[in-house]
């Protein structure tokens, strides 16, 4: 039997292979650059908040995300963040997010194609 994993962030299996490693779309990086330029000019860059989608396990980046949000709470005080995911670390992620002095909402998993993200 062959186990095919879609991400290196998931649990290891003997002789498994990673078939589809997700990367960052260059368009997302371009959008980030434009938003930073807007902020530097004093323009409100984020009017709808931000969201993070991923299986809710620490290895998918939630720990790093929450640490960055904690480290930059003053700069991000007006930003609202939604986390979307389900997984074995959901309860811990929810507790860690509650400790932040930011508006961080933890939501059940949704697909990137969900209409909520494209309205």
C-alpha cells in the first residue's frame, strides 16, 4: 500500500510520498506588497480583516501565526482575523487565540472556494 500525503505538515507514514506540496501564489505576495505600501502612505490597507485557512493542527502554521499576531498587537489593533479549520489542535488554537488582545474568531473549516471568501 502506498500513502500519498498532500503536505509535509501532516503526520509521517512509513514510505509515504508527498505528491502535492502547496506553495504561496505569487499574486498573494503582490497583494501584500501593495497593502504595505498603502500602510506606509497612511492609507487604511485592510478594510475587511484577514483570514487563515488550514487544517487546525499546530504544524500548519497556527503557532507561528498566533505568535506574530501577539508580537504585533499594537500595530494590528484594528485588524479582525478569522481562522478557519478543523483538526486535533482546534481547542488549543481557540484558547491561544482568545488570549490575544485582538479580534480573532475561530471558525469551522471552509473550502477556499466557499462563497464567503468571494462576496
